């Protein structure tokens, strides 16, 4: 059976290579070859692994390579189909609709991914039983490009799974579909029964306890592929760790926003699956898109602009159409050197552009007008291009820009910032952390300061001398206070309210904490805790959650 | 319902006696709580005073023991079986309500409509 599988596998690889060659698509062929080589390397590495973590990493690479190979193959088939249809295809006399405008491409970046977990509170607070650990990672697919995040180890002391990666996809259209898949695997060996003959295994599994027996049976029955079809790309090592698909979701242009948003996850595994994790059912992330029309100039050339009010005075400028504005520079070189433009004309969804054939001023052909409405006023600029060809190309660029804006919708309001993804650091073993909740210090000093503040405000004159019990709190040096002492001044000296109760939400729509083991205890004063990197795991300053619990 | 620490708290309260319902292994009351001294009070949609860190009822399950007993959404819980709930953490509050040995909990709750009703009856 194994030999047969080997033969099938080789035949498949041959077929794939042949198809790539026949299409003469060197780019895709090169990528495919690269993935096939990576896959062979990962198989060898998996066979040589001794430690569970190494095996998990190798299996993850294998899974990613498999997915990439499948997607490239799918792409190859599509292109082959298109080619075949094109050849056998339509008669040249068929005058189809005029070449349809296609929207510009863009860059899509997803970052700060966070998946909340929902442990049973008995597990979480009492901390009894062995610490089960899972290895999880995300697979992101847009079109034919697949990228993966680092592998993160999860145990029940974590409240959510946070990925630090920024994943960037170039060449995305406005109709993109970003598929997100969460894969998980158990850290512990899935039972010594993984290799045992089936009958013995069934006998043993039925005599084990109910839940563990079910798990063992599930792991035995789900023999074969890592989520991909086993016949096409069979797994070489049956004893190795197996990743299961835990959840997936698809994000589109509607989900793009310059901020954090929460999206629903479709859960794909149930409790009997050995790698099941109690997922809350959502994923938070920051999904931004930068269409090329916003970041790169789409047209430039010499223009003559009629100055407002003065009919005869036309200024000669170098216009550059970029994003939602038409920048008019004094000289063509100014655009590159970063000089300020003479003036800027806004171009957005409400702008109206007309090729000025109607109001041709004498001796001024090839004009176009751009009108914007600012409140009550309507501001119109009249521009003259150099020739009919130039006028046509400017109008074309403007129509293309309007089309792009209608397709990319909210991405064209303002340029969304994309941070260049940091170089991937080698995966680190997550140090065993204490429970997040147990170590969240409640700062009585914070509260007391604010409370005496209310006292001072409410009671006014009656509080010249601080109440005697206050001395008990201000003289306590032993209280752990990582916040800078400046924020806890003694009450009588306080004249202005301490900024507390800041409306910061740390519920589903916030920046995730940094789980890297090197994160130091935060010693920075409170206002600096906004940036995720400087935030420590413990001591969050003023409380930011407003939890709700069912009873 | 703001209060000044060190000064006694006065509020018009209603007694609510909830008989817990057994569901499998657990005893449930059929409502959810929010708040606590370790939580951010400005996010509390039910409190009149946004610095109030008390325990509030955020949801009442339909037909559950709490609804039957007369608990309403937005109520602030002052005491549970004699234990104070105005200065507790979220977790302590939850634990005091979900003690396995108690089948009945007697709550003292306060709500704004109660205060207003009393004021109106005093004026008339």
C-alpha cells in the first residue's frame, strides 16, 4: 500500500511539472518547483525529528507547502483552461462589450490577529489537572498566495491566541477574498496507540474512559491527509503530529477598516477532536488595504490652470494625479524633490469632471473642468491640456480613478498605513506563565487617590485636614506599585482630577498584549501603556475591562 | 447611586429571593452580572454614576429563576445572603452567587425606579 502511494505521489508530481512546463508560465513553474523542493525537505526533516516541537514545526511547513502546491496547481489548471478556451474561442467578428475597466490592484495587510478563548472557569481558576498544550497557527490565503503565521503554543492560562505577524499580500483586487484558517495540534503524543494495529487499538480505546477513548478513536479514524486530499499528497510519516482545522473565515473588502474589528469564525471541529480548543468564535484583527491608485501617481503632465477670478491669466503647472488629489507643482522636478505644490485640487467621489467642450473659451481648446462642492460653495478649476491626445489621457486617468474609488470604496477615503512586516523571528517556546487573572494586581493606591479626589471635590471646604484613615494608606510602602510614583501624589496636594476611567476598551476590539517571553514588567508611567510593545503581561494600570459573567 | 467612602450608604432596596435551578451538575440563577472594583466602571451601561464600581445585572434569562423572582436588568446588587456586594471584585461577586451549598439566595437590589417611586410617594 505504501509503495502504491509512493508511485501515485511521483506520478502526481510529474503531472504537475508537465502542466507547468506546457503552459510556459515560468513564474508559476518556478514557484511550484520551489514548493515541491521545500516539501521534500520538510518530509526529510519530519522523519529525522526527535522532539515533539521540531516535529510540529516540520509538520506545519509540510502543511503550508501542500496548501501552496494545491493552490498553484489550481491556478495552473485555471490558466490552462483559459488558454484552451481562448484558442478554440470566440470569433473575431464578435464585437463584445467595450473593454471593461478593471480596477487597480492594491496591497492588503492583516495584522494584530487575536483569537479569544473561552475556557471553562473551573479549568481556568482552579488550575487543576495536567497542563494540556496545543500548537496553533493561521494559514492565510488570498487568491493563489498562501502565507502562514508563526506557530504559537497555547495552554489554558492564556485568554487569547495573539499572533504578532503582519501578513502582506500584494496584487489584490477589490473583490479579494482573504481566507483565514486556524490549525491546531496537540502537544502531547496522541497516545501510544497511534501506531498500533487497528483491532488492538479499538479494543483498548473502548476500554478507556469515555472521553479519552473517544479522542483516541477520533485520532485513529482521521488517518491520512493534513487537511488536504491524502491521495494527491500523502503524508509520509503516519506517527507524526497531525494538525486539524479548528476554524475558518473569509474576509472581504467590507471588513477593511483602519482600526481593529471583530469578525466571526466558523468553527470546524468539535469536542471529540483531539486538537479541539474552546474558541470563543471570533477573531479580531486590523485589515487594511492600500489600492495602488492611492499610493502611486496615475497621471502627470503639463497643464495650464485658469486662476480663480482672472479669466485671462492661466498659470503653467506640472500636474500629478495621485490618490485623491491633483497636485500642481511649479516644475516637474518639484514632484520628486518633495517641494510643496503650488496648489492642490481635491478629487473624490463627489467631484465632477467635464471635458470642456461646452464652454470653450476662445483660443483655449482641450480644456477640462473639475468642480468640488465645499458646503454651500462650488469651486471650479479649469485646466487646459496640451493636445487632444493629452486631454483624452487625462480624462481617461480621471475616469479610471473614479472607477477605482467606486470599487475600493472606503480604502480611498484616506491612505491606510501599512507597516512593513518585521522579519520573522525564530519560534520561541512560550515560557510557562502564571494565570493572567491571578497576577492582575488591583491597585488600591490608585483607587484611594481617585476616591479622595472625589472627596475633595464633593466635600469642598470640609476637607482641609485629610481624614485620619487616609494616613493608613499613604504610609504603606509595601504595596507593589510598578506605576511611577508621580501618579500617586498624596491627596491633600491634589488639585486636579487624576485621569481615570479612561474609555479604553480591552474587550474584543483592542490591541493584543505582547506575549513574547522577553516582555519586561511595565515600569512606564500610565499614559505610555498605549503601545503594545511596552505593555507588560502584568499590571494593566486602571481596569479596562467590564466583564460580564453568567451565574 | 454614588457614595462617599467612609459615609454610610443609603438606598431604597427590594428583597429578591431566588431559588436556584438545577441543570445537570450546576445550580444556575439565570442572569448575568457585570462590574466589580477591578473593572472599568465607565463601560457600565446601567449605572447612573459612571464611577460606580458596584455589581449590576446585565442580562436576565427569560423564564429563569431570576426573572421569576422579580430581578430586573439594570438592578444593582447590594447584598447576597448578607454578604456585601458593593465593594467586591467581579470574581468574588460571582463566587458569592454561585456557592454550591446554597440553593436559595436572598438578594438586596436597588434600582432607580424604586428611588423615584419612594420620592413620589413622599411628596404626595
